[in-house]
């Protein structure tokens, strides 16, 4: 399946805007070091960072910081030199087009309206009314477009793969892959399991480091996923349980950082019974490096043929019980905790 990420045009636009702002800042600095020149330089540098490290813009905190900073810089430019920078008022409507937290839209709108009021109040009531009307109309159109973009953004979050630089898929794609992979493993009589991973030290930097190391440590056929709560998962398919145990320990050792793992067997199971939210809850607080989970309920078709036998169908209490890994697993994983630098 070919996946195309349409970010090159956005990066080019940000790069072009940063070059124009930096050139204008350099021209004004050559004439005299002014506050507007410094603001232009700061704005151009921010756009340059966004264009060169576009993946940072997918982080909510970075996107919020950039958008709020741009709004304040545009407001300062208009207020300091309205004759030169009054054109930046349309930028407030553009900011409302981007996916953003709910509080950021009224904040940007308020900054834009106050800036328009202060900048045009000296030109008379007629110009002030016209400017407020045009700015408010543009912001309303931007808010409407932003609402549509927000819906598109939510749909993109449900797509199979969200990051172009890593082969890590989404939880939505995992739930689509499970029925097919379980059926194939049962048909070919091979072992299949889902490994849930989380760093011991929680935080954004630890999660990103685990994502990078997992993407490089896993083999090409070992599909990686990022769950909605931030935990990572690996779909491991091997010829038997022993080989799976060896590969599991090898994978965790290659991560070279302290992690906690829960292993969910999937053979002959019903994928609809998999509660990923429950399985990944408090994963980093596990006392053991690896925890083996009880098997899932069998497929409904198999359960109907084995109504007289309940040995292979775990009870509700049994499914919630966690079994600790073998001693070999614990010993093999322990040294990896010491490699965290």
C-alpha cells in the first residue's frame, strides 16, 4: 500500500515565508536596529524552524506555541507601525484555519479585533467600522473553514499511518489488522501475540525515544502500532511460543532503555474481546519487565462447537488475572535497564 503525505507544499510555503520575513528584517536592521525588525526576525526564524522540522508541528504544544506567538508578533507589528504592517490583519483569519485547542480560537480572534480597534481608531469612525467589519468577516470565514479542517484532522487521526518518518501505525489500523492476522496465524498454525510497551520513566521525551528505538529495533515484518493513550504495540508472529519468547527478549534488549511489556496471546481468539485501553492502563507501573496476560476468549464459531468443554475458555476472573513471565524472561531483560543513559 502506497501512502502519500502532502506536507512538501506546506513546508515550501513556510520556507518561502521565512525567507521573505528574514530578508525584510535584514533590510530594516541595515537601516537601524528597531523593534519591528527584531519581531520580523523572530517570526521568520519560527517559520524556518517549522519548515525544516515540520514533524514538530504535529505536536499539540508546539503548534499552540507557534500559533499564539505568531498572533502576538502580528499584533505587535501592526501596533508599532500600522502604516507598514496593517496588511498583517488578514493573518488572524488564517490562524483560525489550523487545527488548534478550543481556547486558542477566541484568543486569536480577541487579539485580532483589539489590534484592529487600536490601529484604526486614529483614522476615524468610518475607517474603524469598515476595518472591524472586514476583520470580523474574515475571522468568521476562517473559523468556519477551521471547523471543517478540524473534522478532517480528526479523520486523519483515524488513518492507518500518521507519521511519514516512522513505520508506526495507529490503533485504528491495528484493530483492522487483527482479524486478518489472527485468521492467517490459525490457518498456518503459527504463533501470534501482541506486545504492549511503555517506558518506565513516563514523559514525552521517553515516549519519543521508545518510538525511535522500536522503529529501528523491530524487523520489517514486525508491525508496530501507537495506541491512543501513547503506549506502543508490536504484532509478533513466529513459528512457535519458544521462538516468540526468544524474539521478545531480544527485541526488548535492543531497546536499550527500561521498559515494561505486557504480552497478549492471540491464537484462536476473538479480536473483538481485546480491550486495549484496559491492557495498556498503568503499564509503566508494572513490577516485572514482562507480564504474560491470560488468553482471550475463543472465537464464537469455535465456542459453539465446544459447548461441553470449558477448559479452554477462561472465566471473567481468569481473563483479568496477570501471569508473570518466566525466570528466563526476567533475567534476560534486567540488563537492558542499565543501558539507559
